[in-house]
C-alpha cells in the first residue's frame, strides 16, 4: 500500500488579494512537505492536476511549479480529467510509487476558477468540458445537464427537492466548522427551496460555488516513509471508469454507472467486500445537491440509501458521515484541487487530526474519496485505510 505521508491545502475561496495559482500551490506544497517530515530534495516525481489552461493561462504547469518548488531532476506530469482531475492525479502518484518508478511523489492540484474570469465566461467554458460539439457550442450549461440527470434519478427513486435541499443544508452546516471553507452558511431547507431557480430541479443554493485554491499530498511506500510517518494513512485501493459523454447515449441518464464500476475496482483492490458495512466515512463529489445522493447510491454505501438519508444516516452523527468537510457545496470547488482535498480530509480523519467539531470521536478505519468529471462521465474512487486495517 501507499502512504499519504504529508498533506497541505489552502483555504478555498474567491481570492481578491492579487495572489495567483502559483502562490497557492506553493503554500500547499510547503505545508505538505513539513507534514511529511521530508525535504524537497527527497521528492523524485511531481504530479500536477488542473482542469483548464483557460483559467490559469499556463500550459505545462508541472514544469513551472517544479521550478517554483525548487525541485530538480524530478519526473513531471500533468493530469486532467475534468472534475476528476485531482483524484486521477492521486491515482497517477500511487501508480508511480507502486511501480517503483518513484520513491516519493508530490501530488498538487489547483484551480483559479473564481477570481480570474467573470462567472458567465466560466460557465460557458465549463460547457466545453462535456461534448463541445453537442453541448458546449449549443450553450447548454453544466447545471442544465446535471438537472436532466437529477430529474431521471428522481423519477426512478422517488427522491425529491426537499431531499436535495437537506444535502445542501447539511454540507454547508459542516462547512461552518471548517476554517478552509468557501461557503460556511447556516441555511434552512426553506432557504434552499426558495432560492432562485437555475435549472429545474436545481436552485441557486443547490449549486456549488466557483472557488480558488490548491491542495497537495506527499505519497510514498512504507519503506520510504520517515520513521515519524510510519503510521500514516494508507491508500489501499483505486479505481476509475468512464461512461458515455452524452446523457442521451446512456440507458438511464440518472444512474452513475461508471462511478459504480470505479468503486468496485477500488473496493476489490482494497479487499472491501461489503462497502455498506465497512466504509465509515466518505467525501463524495457534490457539485450539485442531488449528485451527492446519486453518488451514495452508485458507491454502494447503503441498501436503502434514500431511507437512510432521510433518517440522518449520512449526517455527522449518522452511521456513515458524508462530506464532513462541507463538500463542494460548502468547502468549495477549485476543480484541480478538489479530489486531493477529499483525500486530505479522509487522511486527517483517519489520523484523528481533522478540524475541531468535525473530527469523529473514533477515527474511522476505512474511508472513501470520490470525484468525477462531466455528469459522472470520468469517475475516480480512492479507498483509504488506517494502519493495521
């Protein structure tokens, strides 16, 4: 297994201080180095995640960041998979360690998606992250496509707008205890249901914000870990899969089929046979409130996911807390950093070092981090374990 030897991240928010992605990535990387108890000369590979050059205006960011970080003679990589970019970068780092091609890998993700371009331009650009010919060039938005998927999901399962609103309320309530969060809001279900309609069934408060920020982790084998980090959390399983890009080409646009396949691969590698019983905490991709419920179903967390959601099973005091970080809805969504931040949240929970008020009383033994690009088109799932599990 591969150790998460160090972690670091910036706050996720809208930057108005003149800083840029190179500043944020550097901050996250330096924090991760200190956390891992190693020097920059110990890093022999760098994996960088960012979704769009349009946001950063920097092609080949891995070379630029390696230079900024003071890394010499390292193997540099850039990973892109839409919303799954950060999680796929983690997977790339894991593969480098497991293959023996690298001893210690820095995985760094960033996105300046809030402060550089105006919201209308960002919305238009995100439309091109689906099928540019049939979606982006026609002006179809990400929200509209997610809404179509959500409507099919609601029709099949009986999920309702109040169910979605409860997700938005809980995740932003969690964010109120996370000092890194972009949208720490105390809201009610009524607030969500009364907020302006964006694309039925999604209203403004059902949607995650555009955010700036960066996150970083240091990966290594147990043999290469400093003595002080031998008990660090392990990445025990990774899995990825894709689905048809266009919703109309899928048998059921409301089912996250590729997420299920990705999860099964990660569970198999981690020797998790009963996820609905074994997984104790999860960070899932909630770009929209309904997408969290779609993810919980696809990941196999419950035999009755809707009933358990309504009974509070995925709340902080429930059987399987989901998105204690606040998720994308509360913590924020700088895309390239998102999947890495999820791994950080799971790792710190396992170590018992997460934020006050959010850390579980009994650190979890098994955790899942889940992201996707498109409408669950490119899916990536990671299973983390504590020492000795």
